[in-house]
């Protein structure tokens, strides 16, 4: 090959096209390289006020199609910890269910990579029909 050069695509910074020319100027094989995109911060928050005794979505995050995610942290709070039960599901795996906590909880996750379309789901329900007010948050990044 006489030369190899990179040219940017229609969305500069996201896709790079590699082209090569042979002696005489004819174009050789073309390759498409995916450039690493900057991570997009994710902050999801939710709030429920309910006395329902079946699980309700408190907060969730679905990794955008075509991207991967990194879960950093999940936090939860409820006004009456003695009456609330929580369930956490990450990428289809239930981490805990019917879990009662005594205080505000933050669960840090390190090096937790999630595939495209994976779901992080924090749910809450009242243990006995008493009305509760719950808050939850999920933080992470997508690439």
C-alpha cells in the first residue's frame, strides 16, 4: 500500500473509516473502526408513596441498546423501614428479595459491567399495607 489514512464519518468522533491506497491510487480494502466514546453519566431517581403489598418499581435503568453500562451505586431510603421490603434485580438475577433494612442504605459496585439492554431494577412494597414513602437512586455510566 502506498498510504493508509483515517477519515471521520458523518458523526465525527464516533466512527472512523480506514482506507488504503495502492500504487497508482486505487482504493484498497476499507475497514470501519469504532472509536471509544466518552462515557455518559447515568443518574436515575424514583419515589413511591403507597401501601401496596406487591412489588412496585421504585427506580430502574435499562442500558441503552448498542452500549454497555457500568453500575456504580444503588441507594434507598424509606420513611418507615419497619414496614418496607425491597427487591433488587441486576441483569435478570435477583440480588435480594423481601429484604428489610434498618437505615438508609447505599450499595457501591466496583467494576460491574452490564451488557446492552440489561436492566437494573429496585422495587419496594409495604409489608402489611401501611402507607410508606420510599426513595431510590441508581448511578453509573454508559459507553
